[in-house]
C-alpha cells in the first residue's frame, strides 16, 4: 500500500512542479534539489573527515587494538576501535558507541 501512496504523491508533486515550471518560466524545484544535494555532500564530507580521513587508519582490528592498548599505557583515555564504513579500515575513537 505504501508504494501506491508514494506514487500518488509523486504524481501530485510532478504536476505541481510542471505548473511551477510553466508559470515561472524556470524550474525552481531543480534549484532547490540541487542546493539540498550540495548541502548533503558537504555534510557527508565533514562527517567523513571527522570519522575517517582525519584519523589514523589501521589495516586490521588487531593493529588498532594494539595502538589503543599502547595509548592506554601512556595514560590516554580508553579508546575504542571501530571498523570504518567509508574506507574499510580501522580507526580509534575516544567516544563511546
Ligand atoms: Zn576510514
């Protein structure tokens, strides 16, 4: 049922969109969508920098755990290791899950 609802809504949006396009002479929706897309990619770039590219990368969980253990020995707060969904490597974080 939800797929029917979705397509009905999509049809209404498409109709509204074509009216807007006709009356304004340009497609306002594409502009809004483009802006949204840019915002999203900016956010994900920021996120990937935070969780991936700005961090040291370890090839294996064992390697990451080893570094976390060494840091703990030097008095760092406990680090957690996590497998990165972006690069497939392992990173360390001081944040709790
Ligand atoms: Zn990563």
